[in-house]
């Protein structure tokens, strides 16, 4: 994911410079292509970064309630930002009054993973960062029950899958086409200048 983000940001920076550079040229065609490259960057790369985000719970991620009851968070979970559906494995709480199975229910706007039990209260699993912002290694900060107690001990976190923010092939094709057009416009202008000075 780090490589993809860095590449995307680099392309964005390059595209943003094209309109500025083209302003110093007299050819209107070059300026139009520069604007097009910037628009491709804004509207082509940004939607790709909003793709499904997949996390994997770290080994040993768990929580314990004061009144009894422990649970392990295992496997993977995915969310569709912003505030999209959330899916993952059930959470099983053993021991204590909160014992039971809790199924994935909602993303809560990225603030927490919400699990709903069949007959038990709703379980909230919160992290150090909003999950919709795609933090790479969010730390598990709290586990609580609606109108109930908070877990006094929480350990572990989640690791982000390295497949986020990869622009689609069509996006790359559009950007490359725009850059090729810019290159051609510059080459043509240079050739005309050379002919005029000869």
C-alpha cells in the first residue's frame, strides 16, 4: 500500500505542475492537456482509494470484562468507506453475563466495529484511528457494550492489507495518454521553434 500511495502522490504532483508549466507556453493546446492531466488525477485516483479496505486482526487480539467474560478477535474484516457495510468473523464471548456470539453488524462511520448478539447487547470494538481513513496499523483501544460495561483489558490491533489505493488500469491508461499528448505538444513546439530560427 505504501508504494501505491507514494506512486499515486507522485503522479498527482506531476499532473498538478503541468498546468502551471503550460501557462508559460503560448500554445493553448498544451494548457488544455495540463488541465486534463490534473482532472484525471483528482477524479481518477481518488475513487480508487475508496475501494474496500481489508484488515487482519493481529494474533492475540482479545479483551476481558471486569465482571467476567473474555473474547478473542480473529480473522479478517472488511469495510467499504465511507460508513459502508462491515463484514468479518463472529466474536464469541465466553464466561460472565455477556457470554454469547456477536455477529458483524455495522461500521459506525469508521469509528468502531459494531457486533450484535442474538439476545445480548451490542458490542463496540474501537480503534485508535477512524477506519475509513485507512490507517495501516490501528491499535485496539476499547471494547464496550451498549448500556453496559467496558472491557478493562484490551490487547492487539489490526493490520491493513497492502492492496489499497491501486488505480484501475483504465485510470493509468488515461493518465499515460494525457502525458503522451503533453510530450508531443512540447516536441512539436520545439521543432517549430527550431525551424523558425533556421
